[in-house]
């Protein structure tokens, strides 16, 4: 059963990328256009951490080989990756960011 897990302060600037771990799952937290997004922190191409990448608009660019993923949907925007990454709902409660996992 999915549950909301606290992952830290909801304070942050657009373009910020964080790494966290929830119940054994590594998650990249990304802030874009005033919203927080959460997705698996592993590129589907070569398993590099997406949290080491750079945010360009709503695309997180993998630092290893340049694959791009839409942080809102997990969809591949540019290869070499061909498989999407999983995304997770987020919410803010009393100034704390939570992820549904």
C-alpha cells in the first residue's frame, strides 16, 4: 500500500535537484516552475544518478550520457535512454515535502 513519506523541507529554488532515499528507493527531487517533482534517481540507460544531472525547464539531463527525461511524466525526451523513469506524486504539508511511495 502506498503511503506519504516526508523527504525534507519544501523550501527551494527553481532548478534545484536533490537526492533522497525512501524505503530503499533512491529518488530525485526536482523543483521547476514553483512545483516539486519526484522520480527514480536512476537513468534507464546506464544507471547513472539523475540527481547529478542538470535541470533544463522540465527536463532533467543525465550527467553521464545526456539522456533527458520530463520530470512531470518520466517520459524520455532524448536518448540514448529509451525507457521512461517512474515518477511519484508530491505534496507539501506544514512546510515539509512528502512523496507518495
